[in-house]
C-alpha cells in the first residue's frame, strides 16, 4: 500500500516586480495581484515508511520557467530540510506568463526583486514538502481520462505563408485530460493530479497583474467540487495554446480554467481506486422487480512506487559565440531603455522590446550549450505511481511527442509533461522546421529529429521501469 500527503505554500511576489516578459508589452512591472501564486507539494511513499530515501516529492510551482540553477536550488533546499534525495524530486512549473520574468531580462524596473523571489522558492518548496510529509496517510491510487477543448494548435499560417502564434483549427491538438486520484482508506480525496497540454497564455501583453493563468482556477474548481488538494502537471504544450489568448480580460482565464476544472472533477469523481466486483444480491418485488446490487472490494490496486532518471542524447544546433550574442543583446537592451527614457510611444516601445525578447532566448541557449553543433544529454524522469507513469522532460515539447509516448506506453495510464526538472527550450517535431515560426527559431536549440529521438528514449525509459517492477 502507498501513503501520501499534500501541502500548499503561498509564493505571491510583491507588486512592482518585473513582470511577464512579453515582447509586445509596454509596461515593466506588476501593478496588482488577481490571484495568488503558490507551490503545491505531494509526497508519496510506501505505507509505514520512515526512510526519506524511499519518498518521492512532486512540486507544482506557479512560475513561467525554472532554469537549472533555480531547479537545483529548490532540490538542495528540499533535501537539506527533509533528506529526500534530489533524484526523488520532480520540480514542475505551470508556465504561467503573467508572473515575474525569469533570469535574463530587458526590463529594468522591478528587476532587483526578481532574484530574491526566485531564491525564496527554495525555502518555500522545502516548507511545502515538510508540511506534506506531516500529513501523510495511507492511500489507494487510480487514474482516468477525459476531454476538454480549451486548447487549440497555436501555429496557423498567414495568407503570405508566414507561421504565427494564434489559432490553427486544422493543426495537431491533444484535448485529453488525464487525472490521477489518491484517496485515503475511507475513500476521502487526498490528492488529484491533472495533466493537460495548453500554454498558460490566456493573459497577454496588456495584462499588468500577477495571475497563475488557467491552472489557478482549474485547481480551485477541482478542490471545491472533489475536495483534497489538486496539482497541475503541464502537458506537451509546445504547439498548444488557449482557444482565447493574449488578452487583458481577466474573466477569460477564470472561465477557461473553470471549464478544465469541471472536466477534471468529472473524471475524478468517476475514479474509484478500490477494485470492486458487482454482485446481484436479490431481486426485490416492489411493483416493479428491483435489482439490489453490491459492489464489494475484491483486492487492492497497484502500489508500485519507483523512479527512474535517465537522459536523451539530442543534437544541438550550431550557434554563434556567446560573446557575440551578449554584445548584440546589450545593444538591443540599451536601445530599448533609451526609447523608454525618452518618452517613446507604446508602438515605439513594442518595436524596441520585440528584438530584446528574441535575443534573450538565443543568449540563454548559448549560455547553456555554447556553440552547439554536438549532442547534449537532456534529462528524462519517469515516476511509477501504481499503474500510472508520470513522465517529465525539461523542454517545451510539441503535443505529438506526448501523444506518441502515451499511446505506446506499457503503463495503464501515462501522464506526459514538459516544463519539469529544468528548462532547455522548445522541442519541435521535424516537420515544423521548414515551416518556420516562433517555436523553431531561437527558442529551439535542438536540430530537427531531436523530438523523434526523445519519443524513443522516453518509451525506452518507461519500458525499463515497468520491466524492473514486474
């Protein structure tokens, strides 16, 4: 039997922090808070366990991304406080685009608040995990699947053949909602994991408030209907966007988050982690003859709990020297600041900010991969939670990757995620490279064919873990 506990810690940043990071935004700092940001933790272990090395911690963090430095900071803090090994931690982020901007920034105002906020995630994560451990109870686990259409392929083609970021109803889309239920032995909900592929970009450049985007209202809805604690695990959302996005209207993310939450709650309420057998007890005469049935427990669900950390060796594009990219970035950033200081119009600020955003992405990759042109090891993590595989990779994967892994996985249920355990950019399918577009430009450090290799290596990892547990 397994045991699990959950906790949530508030990490809402201060008003005035450098905000969002849209290339088309004209504001620099957050001017208010619409919903709080949080870290939600779940710790799972074998029932009766007292060994921290046998615990697995899963973190769901409301932020856009967590590069390797901040990811390591969180793991080290959790290990120091709880003794849970770094390899037994999954550090996932929702990818909300209406929180503080991470790392490299062309925004000057409020930038001094960014690093302290990210550094606070270490102690906050440790606190959340420690609290979750204190609430551990015996649980049973099972998963289920639903369908929600708040997402759409986000790579349409303009009349002149240009791929832009918007709505492409003819493009590949994954509407599946995967839900994992953890109930205590009395059937009370302890935790609900929700896995769905959609960029949290409902709130766009005009939004000046801190929000978790749709994952926030989704969690809130699930918890109000089902009970227990809800964690969101972002899916393969690289080419998946919201049906209504880039808006300044706060009601939109609340509505779409609630729609996803209602579907997730519906699936959750249909899951019974207890294996049961149906038996006709009697036929009761009552005008009509009434069938009286019993649904008694006939066993226990799968209680396997293991984790596998491995890598995929992926080809990296050739890139210019970091010094060259840094010099160009500094020049673009200086020009943007000059436009701001000289009282430039909103259109002039947008025009200056856009190249700053693009060059930031390339600079991040040159700092990580150098000149490229070789292969790099990209982490893959697979957690076996009963009959369910939780697969996570530290990139923004196209939806085709997630669907391919889910369809061929040996697990009964496979929750596939990017946006976990670091950040290395977009991972597009090979067909997308000649099409062009945002996801295959400086945002993607990988050569064509890397996504297909990642699919193979993820499946190999899942199969290896399932065979070792059989």
